[in-house]
């Protein structure tokens, strides 16, 4: 799953389904997440009857949750997806653990690139792999064409 995503030269979505029902969708985001393909997928999912999206941001433990929320809400507005669902902001030292914990209340997790240089290979290997393995929900890995190296 992760090798296919890493080698793709075009926008793509890779899925690992654990549940058939996908009414509650979790979308972890960062302030620099590009959200091109992820945003299109979120818009499509939001149109499916009885599907609800929740955006999740994991702030550093030393960061103010309120300031992180303001920053992420602004980012989601700029990307045109803020209206699609509520934003949950948690402070945690372990972002993967926080995402896996929140995933327990959702049917699917949509993981896209963070937007940080060089992070795409990491998210499609270690962190995303750990989330895909540990999350009790289905997982979609999203790759933007522009994310070939970061």
C-alpha cells in the first residue's frame, strides 16, 4: 500500500478498508497541508447522505490550543473546506497516538500530505503506516501530484 503511494507520479488515493460503513470521517490536518486532492475528496464525501466530516489538528503540548484552532480554521477557510465539518484540536506529544485515539470514534481516516518539505515520504512510510495499522477504522492515503518530494 505504501510503496504504491510513494511511487505514484499522479494524484492518487490508496485505501485500506476495515469497515464498510463510512458515515464518520476523520481528516487530520496541519496549518501547511496543501489539501488539493484531500479537499476534493472531502467535498465529495460531504455530499454523501449521512456522512459527517471532522477535521483534527494535533497541536504541540506547548502550543495554545486556542491559537492552534484559529490558525487551522483560517487555513481551512482559505482552502475552502472549513464549512464541511467541525475542527477538533488536541495537544499531544504523540500525533500518531492522538490520531489513532480519535479514529476510534470514526469509520474512516483520510490522511493527506502535511505540506512540510520532505515530509511526504515520512507520512507515506512510518507515520501513515502506523496509523493505518493501529487505527480501528478504514484509512485513505491521499497524495497530491505536487508532493513527489515534499
